[in-house]
C-alpha cells in the first residue's frame, strides 16, 4: 500500500524525532526518539506516553513479537 493523506493518520504531535516505529499486536505503537526517549501510543491517538532513559535507543523485544 502506498501512503496517501487518505490512509495515513497522525497519532502524536510534538515528538522529538520519533523513528523505528513498530506496532504491537495489541495496537500499542512504539517508537524510539532522540536522546534515549521511548514513545508509546495507541492507534486511536488518544494517549501518548514518553519514557525518558539515560540510554541511547536499544532494540526492543515484546513477548508476543516473533
């Protein structure tokens, strides 16, 4: 599928350079950010959490991911 304004939604604003986005089976969206931040959001966009760490982004392993 090609991304178009008709099939793309914004689920968070004001985030600091989110990258490496992945979606868990429960619909939680995870993304790494600048300076070790980890963003968690739901697909409906009603809630975005920011976890600040002292670590640079690391690979994530979710128990239900292959």
